[in-house]
C-alpha cells in the first residue's frame, strides 16, 4: 500500500498553491475526514511556505454518523452557528474526505438528513460564495473498488493525476475556451 512521502508534499502544494492560490496572511480551514496524519502535516507545511494561517478540523465518519443520528434541530443549529462563525473568518477551505464506505451514513433516516442539510445550508452557501475552496476524496480501498481497480493501482493513478502541474495547462485551456 502507498505510504505518502513526496506524493503527499506534491499534492499539498497543488491544493495550496494552485487550487486555492493561498496568499500570505490568508486563513485556510483544513477539513480532514479519515485522512492520514502525514497528509495533514504536508498541507500544514505547504500553507506555512505561503505564509498562510491554518485552522485544522479533523473529523471521523464514525463520530459524524453518531452525531447525525442523535442531534435534534436545536443542537444542529448550535453546530451550524459555530461552523458559520469559523467559515466567515476564512479566506480558503480545503477538504479531504476519506473513509472506505461511501454509504456509511445511509441508515440515517431521510427526514434527519433533510433537516441536517437544511440547517447546515448557510455554512455551505457561505463557503461556496465567499472562500476559495477545493474538496478532494482520499484514495481508499472503497474508492479503488468503485473504480474497479486494485488499491495500489488506484493510488498510483490518483497521485499521478492529482499531482500534475495544472498551472502549465492554463494556456491550453484558455485556447480551448476561445474556440467555443
């Protein structure tokens, strides 16, 4: 299985420098769900190299599922108020979501999921409209399975694609859009 190193550093650099184009003094919220600690450390180094200010929020699918099953609307509104206060202070948002089972929360009642989505919508809307953001799924066994690939082959593919120098592609993309 893949064990990080230089690929984590390259991915972190792409996310910080290209995806959110972090500038000196900007605050970035790192939201990591079941992601290796070494990837978060690589992101912290990339943020520091740009003079950014990291705020880290680590999550677990297991804990989020438990909370989502038990929290009522009033409790979820308190959660939202804290999250909204935090995101309003950010210039950028980087989320990396791991976990082997994309259906982990599928047994949360439909009405509960609708309530959660509705209550938390202002946080999502603020982030999308007012921050530079990127969200990335982390390569897991389950993600590889969805791609019908071995985990090793999928991780190699994932890091090859996600660590390309996308800035070099801008002139070509601009040329394509001019043709349309």
